[in-house]
């Protein structure tokens, strides 16, 4: 082929690529503009999120196969510092019930025996911040940052194993639809080395984990119904630091957990509402209480839980 024809063909090919790229960019811009317009118009079709929230809940969390578990009283408070930034704190009080406690290597007594004192005390406080991306906190998308403080003081457990800092980052999206509202969240958590138990100088290195959830909810006048599916996956096993006998107490922890929760609520008035929530663990691997030790006090981590919650919003 003559050189002038080759040059013409190359130029034509480049022109076609440029036109295709330009058209592709135009399509993306049009789709984005339509989506932003739809989101802006949709955000006016629902009630705005309140500026302040306070939640008090009581959860009974039972270990499957045993008539034992925890009573967990939880306080949550949050407030809008700006229209795009919500900051809050969560605090939990723990107490145990039944003839046994959780049968894992963090228990200070032998598995199956009754501890000298039932688990009772204060769980790690968690500070949470939400940064809005678009929309609002009813219909929109936002980042979540949670900082778990290294403060843990519960009798009946080796408290050093729960004394660590943690940081969780997540992305949450809530979409108000014609028939129901859908919620999606995906996050990742990293944790520091725990405190060292004495006199054997033993500490734990918890693995990084990824988690996600998807749920829907529907309001019928003052009644609310919702369902949610959650999962958590540890990326490595729990590691041990210090003088630890792995042959006696194996530090399992490459855990996969999945749970299903159903919830119903009633709007008492403009500021107050009550909720009843039940949750069931539907999958755990390995199926051992040593798995997911970092989630011992989370909803349904022992097997099942039922929770009563009161919320005030203004």
C-alpha cells in the first residue's frame, strides 16, 4: 500500500477512535446528569433526617445449644455537626446469664464449668462519623468511619484479649423507592495488637476483616417492617504473640459469618419510636466459639438474639 494511503488510513483510524471516545464521554455525562437530577428530585419526596438521635436498646444474646448468653444494654447518641457530617458514640454494658459462658480460649475458666463471677462490665466504646457524599441521611450515600477505643473491663473474661484499637471504614447507600427503601453497606476493619495477659505474656493479633449488608424496609403509616442480611469475612487467622501454647488452645479465627435479621417498629409520635428485632446466625466457619472472637458481643454472633429498642429523634 502506498505511503499516502497508509497515512490516510492511520488518520482515519485515529479520527474514528476520537469520535467514539467523545461520544462515549458524552453518554457518561448525560447519564450522570440524569442520575444527579433524579437524585435531587427524589430527595424532596421523603422526610429529611433528624438532626439528633438517641437510642437505648436491650438485647438478649443466646449461645446456640446452651441456655446461656449475654444481656447487652446499648446506648447510642449522634448529632449533625454540619448538614454533611454526623458524629456519634456507642457504649455497651454487658452481663452474662445461664450456667456457662462462651466456650472459647478467652474464657478465664475451664470450658463447661461455671465461672467464679458471671461476665459483667463495659465493652469497648466506639466513636462513629458519617460523611455525606450526596443526598441526605435518608436517601443518599455516605462514608462511615468508626474508631474503637482500647477500653474493655469485663469480669469472667481475659480482658486483655479484648483491649485493642480498631478502625472501620465503610460505604453506605440508602435508596428510597416507590414500594420500599433499600440499604447497602460494605466495609473493612483493621485492629491493633491486643493487651498482653500476665504472667504468661500472651497477646492476640486479630485479622483484618471485610463485611457487608443488604436490607429493605417498608413503612405502613406508623408501622415499619424491615429485613437485613449481613456477612463478615476474616482475611487471615488469629495470630498469637508471646508465650502461648498453641497445642492446648488453638487460636482459630479465619472466620466466615452470615446472619439474617427481621425487625418491626412503631412510630409513637414525631420524636419517639420503638422497635423489636430478632437475628439468627445462619452460617459460621469454623463452627467453633474461638472463631470471630472479636465479634463475641455483636448481634447474633453466639447464635441468636432478640432486641428491644427505643429511639428519640429531633
